[in-house]
C-alpha cells in the first residue's frame, strides 16, 4: 500500500506535537514547514520528516496538506504561497486546524475550491497537553466523504474527532468552545479571589471541588498552577484574545449580544500589553486582583 504524502505547516505549541505523532506512522511520508527555522530545526532534531521548501516544490503532489497557524493573516498568506508553489491532484485534501474568523474560512474554502482542492475546517481543542498525548478534540466542517478519508490522519493526534456539518461548522463549534472556556476561567478567577479572601486552604479546596459538580478540565489543570502564581502553560492570553475577537465579530454579524464574552475579551485585551501576553489563559485572574 503506497504511503500518503502529507505536508504539515505550522510548528507552534500545538502543531509541533501534532506533526510529531504523524512522523511515527509507517504509512505517511511526512514533510514539515515552519516560518521560524529555529523551531523547524528543533523539531527535526527530535523527529523524522523532510523539509518543505516553497522554492523547490514544483514536482510535489500531496495527498493531505495540514495547516495549524496563528490567525487569519497567517493562513491567508501560507495558502496563497502554496497555490503558487504546488501542483495539486484532484484528491488532495486541505485540513486547517487553525482558529480563524468565519469570513476567512469562507474565503479559504472559495479559494481552494477554485483550484479544485477539497477543504476541511477542523479547529482543535485540548491544549498543549492534549497535543503531546494525542488526545485532542477536533471539530470538523466540510464534505462528509472527504472527512472519512482524512479521519485516519486526524486520529493520529486526536482522541475525539466529530464531523459537525458543512464548511464553517467546525469553526463555529470552536467559537462555542471558546465562549465556554472564557466563562469558566472568569468564574475560576472570582472563586479564587473569594476563597483566598476568606483564607480557605487552597489545596483542600482543590481536592474537594475537582471531582464535584463544579469540576472542569480548566479547574483540574489550571487551578493549582494559578494558586502557585505560575502561568507558563499551554494556550496563551494573546491567542485567546484573538479567538474571542473572532467570536465577537461573528456574534455581531449574527446580532447576538454575548455580554460575558465581551467582558472577558476586554480583560484579555488589557493583558496583551503586559508580561502575561504570552502566558496561559488562567492569567485572567490578574485582571481581578
């Protein structure tokens, strides 16, 4: 059985580990690319794949192209460069794991369709830990038959992969996920301020709450680091601010007033100009102190 030729672009905190899982498959011929060559070289010291070079790629035809990039501008630029550089065959599937605006999803889908490339919007959740352990949750929008073809590849780094519906529904599901996360982090921050004010033992509080009705992934994974004043874990404040900006852009278009999401977004905007910009999202608590 011939190997699938796969190109993975974007070796950030998530993509670095997702692509690592792909490198371990005997059924995949993997190519990797990252704009920062230092990060790319660090990846190649740990895992095996071929470097992708936009300038010397004319003869390459990939079965699967995967992107995991920062924002609208990044995915837009990389996609245009790919279309200039590569030849595609009719079965090529383009999977985007980035969190981008819905308008950018639509633009990307139109651009790829004009070039007869199959597109799946497939944002992920689960944090850096999920990426490391191959336990991400992936929400996918796009053609059902192409989803089935891409599923074995996506499962390499995922625990849960759900086809949400037509193109764009994956991104809408991710927006919903981010609304939930920002609300949970808001309540965790207030709970921390309240319990600390009343001098409750924070370790005991963690133990009694984590498995109860108020428990959550965010509480289990971030409360202990929060009380230790440590925030160098996983998904950054900068990225959450960007995601919530896209959520609010879509909610405005849909004429929905997401009051809590607006308030949390404003708090993350304040953190963007501080040292917490590159720290994890639980640093939201610093806006309450």
